[in-house]
């Protein structure tokens, strides 16, 4: 009898905490209230093409700007306690004129660039939140930030590239300029 009671309690508890699993690429089709309790899972692997290490350098020989980023997939990240989703997180380093400006691989933080908003019409485009690391102890509202759009495509040699474009509203993030280029093309390293 005691085992039956425990089994019943476990069943009721698991049902009350269960989430509805929804394909990640349909997330944009849901209103905020409809997202409550859902888990937007990357069932079809649409984030996989963005995973791995990518590199930008402004000139092939003797570059003055080098940016390298590694994207990872994080499962079931809570969004404001309302719903969960699979997201891309990253670690990156940016070097300018031989001097390391940012190296988040040392800090262990992976939330400067994160998100999973797939453009449902084109699964090769994703929108992420972008915050530059705060190396000048600025108030939060003055840290350069914006929306990062990544577009995955193959170049003329059929090698993967990411088109990187940061957008922001006029008046925001303009008092402190972005250190990392707001437009660039990254090549897949591995």
C-alpha cells in the first residue's frame, strides 16, 4: 500500500511539473502568454549549423583585428521563469593590434552573446542578444549592447561562413562605441 501511495504521488507530481515540448523554430509563432510552461526544444537540430568555433580577421596577412568565438548549445534555459528553451551560448576573444581586449574564455561567463530566436521563414538566420563585456565599470545601461543577427551560408568554395550584424537603436550604446566590429564575416574553424 505504501508503495502504491508513493507511486501515485510521483505520478501526480511529474504530471504537474511536465512541460509541453515545442519545436524551437516555431517559437516566434507563440505569444508570451502561450509560451508559459512550454519547452522550446531544438528537436530538428536547427542550432547545430551555428555550433563550433568561428573566426574573423580584418586582413589575411598581418591582421589588426582578430575575433574568435565558439558557440555551444545549452538545453532547457529558463526564460524569466515562464518557459524554457534551448539556446546558443558562447565564449569569445577579441584581439586588436596584438592586444587582447576581451577574453571570456578566461572569465568563464557565457552570457554576453546568447539566444535562440530563429527566423521561421529562413532557418539559416538567428537573432541573439549581444552585450560587450564591461571592462570600464560602466553602468549597465551604458554597456554597448544590441541585437545580433547571424546568417549561416556557404561561401564560393562551399565552406561555412557566418554573416554577423549588430543592430541597436539610436541613442542606445552610442555613448560608448562597440569594440568588436558590428559587421563582419566569420569563417568556420572547427
